């Protein structure tokens, strides 16, 4: 019996799995890859409506977790694991504890490939940066037999790690649709940090799967009010948003070179 391929996405908030990774997840889930998701927070501070109607951290967290699980089921994700950190506070989390939580899941799931945010958190979001750092630390520890997790599981070495890497072309097109992507942090405005086209290592064809990603995005009702209605977009726009994900191969133990990949499992099949 051939061992199934396994993909693990490690992200910060509900909707990251759809708006940032939906094309990748939908494509591989449809192909029979086992897809797993770790989400660090419940997005408790992500209220997009009138501030006076904000239901508060606990209630919004429950709403957004339900939306997350709806989207995950739509995309074909096998398991969702929420790490119980608070939205907006991940950068202040105990790094030893956060790393250990991810190690335990990596060793249990035993993924071949892991994806996460890049080192700039796409647009400087502290939670995105933190989960990227915790994930990279966890992959080192998960492969180390001398590192003992609470469940005393066997070490596991992930074959390939990828960053989500939005290209300049994609970011410019996205900002034409939704406006500037930015947030205030530490007294300054952080904005999107796109990857130059030459730095992209991996381009995935997920065009056939955009309707699934659109349906998953519609699960995130509390968030989508901040964007133009999805039904107002053309097929070409949906294909732009969800159909051509780009990534940066941080490391691989099974392949390399400058040739563009079109499959995150290249070298593993």
C-alpha cells in the first residue's frame, strides 16, 4: 500500500486558510492528498462591522471558529487544530510553549510538506510573522530525536517547507480590487511586501478549483463584509484570486534548482 501524501498548513487566523492558501488546499485535497491545518488563534479581534456592534472576544472567537470549520470542510481539510492563542497577541506568546504545541502535531500528523507565512508576514502582521517563526523552530525540533514532546512521539523530518509568496503581479491586481493592504503596528503603517517574480520558486495551477475556494470564502461571513461581494467578480477575477498560488521553497531534502516547480510534492511522488 502506497503511503498517502500529507500537507500541513500552519497559519495564524481563521480565513488565512482560504484567502491565502485556498487554491493550494483545494487542489491537493481534490487529488487525494491528506491536508491538515493548524490555526494559532480564533481571530477574536477581527470584527469588520460597526465597532458598537462588536460582540467581544469570546463570542467573535466562537463565530470565527465555526466559520473556519465550515471553510475547512468545504476545502477538503481532514483535521483542524486551533492552538488557543488570542488574536493580536501571538507575537507575545511563550515561544517555547508555542513551538512545543506545533512539534507535537507535526510528529503526530507526519506531513511531507509544510506551508506557512513568509518571514514578513505578507504585510507585516505580527501574528503572521510569529507563526512563521514558531513553525520554522518546530520543524527543527520535530526532526531532533533529543527533543521530547509531552506525548513522547518519534521524531519526524519534514521533507519540504514553503512560504506563501504573493508575487508583485498578484499584489498589484489584488490592491486594485480591495484597496491597500496595510495595518498600523508600533506607530507606523505596514503594507504588503510582495515577492519579486524571479524569487518565486513554485507556481501552482489551481484554476479548476476556484469555485470551491469561493464557497469556502463565503463561510467567513463575519470577514467578507469588508470586501466587495464575491458574486460581483468575473470568472477571470476569481481565477486571479484563487487559481494561481505562488510559493517560495524555503528548503527541500528531495529536490532543488532554479527551474520553476508546479507541484509542492515534486521529488516525493
